[in-house]
C-alpha cells in the first residue's frame, strides 16, 4: 500500500477543486510519499498517462507556491453557494435534503428545549403551591 497524502491522491485523480480545498486548508505541497514523490510529481505522472495533457489549474497552485504568492483562504467555504459549486451535481439534491433535515432537527431541539423549560416552570409552580399549602396547614 502506498502512503500518500490526500493532496497526492487529489493530484493523481486530477481533481482541481479538491486540490484547491486541501491547499486552502494547509496541505503540505512538498510532502513526499513512499517513493519520494511530491504532489506535483503526481500531476506530471497523471498528465503523461493522459497523453501529455496537464491540468494547468493544478500546476498554477504549485507555481504560486514556488513564487511565494499562494494565498490560502478558507473564508469562501462559509458561503453556501461555493459549497454547492464544489458539490457534484448528483449530490446537490442529497445535500439540500440533509440541510432541510438539520433545520428540522434544530427546530425540534428548540421546541423540546421550550417544552422542557415549560415543564420546569410547572414543577417550580407545584413546589411553591405545595409550600404555601404546608404553611397554611401548620398555621391551623
């Protein structure tokens, strides 16, 4: 089994978006696998396997790193539209359904918390009534 970083695999599989995400979140562009290959070497090997067609977008990441102009930015991943852009088309519907379920769960959690608060208020009310009843009984 080859020990490669996720960036090695993303480069090997020619996954531009995944390379961008990994690099933005701090992937080491100079990490070596078991054969002392760096992720950039995977890009070259993949291009040779495809008949010399190199993924210029992935290569730009490495060129920017060499020129010390690579900017890692994770803020864009907080935007729902960007997440949709990164998600394959067939998974967008599944993602929307998941988000709807999460919203429903948070609504249920809020409703349950409100019900629990109401129950605790009822218990406190019952304790106060019981204490008043006890005081009235002791005064007789």
